[in-house]
């Protein structure tokens, strides 16, 4: 049953993006903010921006990050920080907006980003706190595993599996806050419980959607990108930055919409089971029963 829901979610999510391209709008906004942050880092060594942007970069990352060609490599290295900042500023809120738009489709309403924004169904502080909880738990666990495990092939696969499990465990936090209107701590409990109630479909969905980004991160490691820059052209780092930015945009969009859609499919499946059980009970109640046996005199 869960495998069928997973496949149905994948096919219907593809149809949703094909017929309702407005679903991309919240994620384009978040990706645009991250692109502005990357552009600020790009302009940091150049005047007049160097007076404001160069000192913090020099303090945290060293003076080498401001000089060519290492500045190009630094852009790729800094994407892990720009994505966190962009998600905190607008990304988590846009994820909630996307969940509201999925709800509009399931309730038969007109798909509208403006209506979702005017409806005020997404609490900014609540969804940001939920995103920070999921990010802190995932980042802390992965950092702990990286420092305690030996760098072997088996350890890398274990880390990838742990990452997918954590993503599946926290994928319903913001949908729970948006669909149920729950407080942040209730949304954590409801989101984790939803993932534990439907582990197979959730894990298959997260694994399928995140696999391209995971493969890209493994292939385009920072050390390997530095080797490519030295072997070919330093500007190759800009291509890697653009590919990572575009792939993150698509992954966030598909995973958010698919998880929100899967949430509704779980509810629809439970409703069908309830109606079927009620019909069976009604049928059993109306079935003719044989007369009771009377003893012969």
C-alpha cells in the first residue's frame, strides 16, 4: 500500500508541475535570494563593495578567499552558508506557501500565490523555527558522524543513509504546521509521527528526489573541484556553482510539493479505509440471518 502511494505521488507530482507551473514561484523567490547572496560574495573583493563585505570574509575565512583564483572556489564552498541564510530569511516561509498552494489544489480552489500569501496560514516565526530544528538536528548528526567515523567507503554510504533517514523524519514538520495549524512543538511531534506511520512511502520519496543532489555532492566535492580548477580553468568553479544552485532549486521544489501531496494521499487512504469498513459493517448488519433452531418436541 505504501509503495503504491509512493509511485502515485511521484506521477501526480510530475503532473502538478506540468500543469501548474505557479508551484515553482515560491522556490524561485527563495533561490533568487540565495543568488543575491552569492552575488554579494562575488563582488566582495571589488570596490566599493570591498569596504563592507571583505572584512567579515577575511575574518572568518582568511585573506586567501578574496584573491583569484581561490575566490572562485570560495563561492562554491560558501554555498552551504548562503543556503542556510536564504532558507532562514525566506526559504522556510516559501515552503509553507507551497504547502498552502498544494492545499488549494486538493480542496478544489484556484491556485494562487497571492491568495496563499493573503490567507496568512503560514506563521513566519513558526516555520523558521521548525526549519532550524530540522537543520540543526541533521547538521549536528552528520558533523558528529564525520568526526567519529573513519573516512572509508562504508562510512560514506552510512552517512548518506543517515542523511536520507533524517530528511524523511523531518520532511513533514512544516506541512504539519500549515495543514493542522499546530504550534511548533506539536508540529514536531505530528510530523515525526507521520513519518513513522508511513516510513516506506516517505523514505522512498525522499530517496528518489534527493538522490541527484546527493550524487552531485559526492562527485563534486570541494577538494575535487579545486583539482579541476588547477587542471583545467579556474572559472570551472562558476559552472559547478550554477549547477548546484539549479539542482538545489529543483530538489527543494519537488520534495516539498511531493511531501505535501503525499500527506493528503495518506489522509485520502485513511478515509477510503474508514468508508470501506463502515460499508462492511452495514452490509453485515443488513444480511438476512437464518432463523434460530428450535428443539424438536
